C-alpha cells in the first residue's frame, strides 16, 4: 500500500505516459496529413472549375 506513496509506481506511470504520448503524436500527424490532402483536393477542384469557366470582362 505504501509503495505507491514512496514512488514505487513511478516507472510504470512514466512508461504509460510515454506510450500514450507516442500514440497521440502519431494520430495527430496522420490527421494533419489527411487534412492537407483533403485541402489540396478541394483547391485543385476549384482551380479546374475556375479554369473551365469562360471569363467575362466587365470593363
């Protein structure tokens, strides 16, 4: 019972924290990559759309 009070579980706790942090960093990197790809797709689609429209000059 007193083992926890005297730091007996610190190693396990630190290992758990590092493991959870690693998973979070990997998940965040994956989400950033997916978001960049989605934005690139939308930007390309918009560019194709605007290039295909004939421009009318208002001068």
